[in-house]
C-alpha cells in the first residue's frame, strides 16, 4: 500500500488527480504555444489540490506549486520558443535587452516567495491578470504609450517587473510582456512569440531560486521534492506539455490578431476571477 493510501486518499481519487496532472500538462503546452505564456495559471491550481490531499502544510503549499510550475515551464517554453523562432516571429533584440533585468527580478521574487503567505501569490495574479484582460478586451488601437519600445532604462524597469511578478505567480512572464509590447505598438503575434523566449529566461533562474528557498523547509515537503520543486509533478506534466506546445503555435499563427486578443483577455479574466473567489472564501 502506498503512502498516499495509508494517508487515507482513496485510489479512485488518486487516479483522478494523476489524470488531472497529465491533462493540465497538455493544456499548459497549448497555452505556451498560443499565448506565449507558460501555463502556470492552469498548473498551479491543479498542483494545489494534489498537494492539499498529500497533506502538504498550507505555509509551504503555494511555494511548492509555483516552484514546480516554473520547472514544468522550462521544457515547454523552450519548445514553444523554437517553434515561434522558426517562423521568424521573435524579436531577439527585445529579449536581449530584457534578459538581465528579468533574471534579477526573478531572483527578487524568489527571495520574497520563500516565506510569503498564500494570499500574496493570489493577489499579485489577480491584479496583473485583470489589468491585462481589460487592455486586451476593451483596448483600442490608440491605447499606446508609443509606437516603439522605450529606451534602455524603462526596458530595465519593465524587465524587473516581469521577472519578479512571474516568480511570485509561477508563470513564464508572457502575459505581462504581451501587454507591455502591445502598448508600445507591437502586434500581438510578435508579442506572443517574443514572450515565449521570456519563459525560458524566467523559468530556469526561477526554479533555482525556489530550490534554494525551499531547502531549509525540506522536512515539511513531500517525498521526491528538491526545495520547492516536486519531481513527481514535473515528471507527470512535462511530457504532455512538450507534445502540445507546437500545436499551440500553429493555432496562434492561424488566428487573426483581434481574435487572439479576445481569447487571451477572456482567459485571463476567468482565471483572475477564480483566484479572487479563492481569496474571499
């Protein structure tokens, strides 16, 4: 009998959770390809339920979810980025400018997350996702700050915000960078493609930060965890996530720009509402 069965989790419920992990991996891969996001908004809620049933303490549960989500995003983002890059849709110059400040932001976010309460993770996501959704759903073409990306100082500030917020909510940074690029005149398809590269830049240092931050809490974490990263969640979700990512890229390049904006806006609004409901109950 497994440890989970001994803990009182019915086999049927355990199987459902395992299937949910695999399915969530596939959905995260599609999201990575379609929107340039890592799918953390799908992965984190599923992992939260799994870790709750496994008896992971509340004070470390969200950190474990976010750290595991970032680990799952690594291969998905790499495959999504390669697919977009093959279509010459990625703005490499923007990625190079953002790389260092994003990594610094991830380190700061990871340091904050080490002992942060669960409501902080959810609150940051609700604020970010709501702003993004309003811009995508109701924004007009003249809702711009400029017709091109700003200078180096502002780009560094953007990078710090993208990195720190992404590290707190377990996403690849695509949602935030999509908004920033759109208000500076970049088309949504180029924003999505470029954001897929940010997922690679964010997820790798993010995982390192969560491993280091969770190392002192190993006694509170489930078996097969390395700091705040669950190897069980990674091994179950990564394969389907990687398989699904190229199909998401095909969908992104087949949709019109406005339809892509509407779908992404509705998706973000839905998930923001879900997190807000969880905070209030």
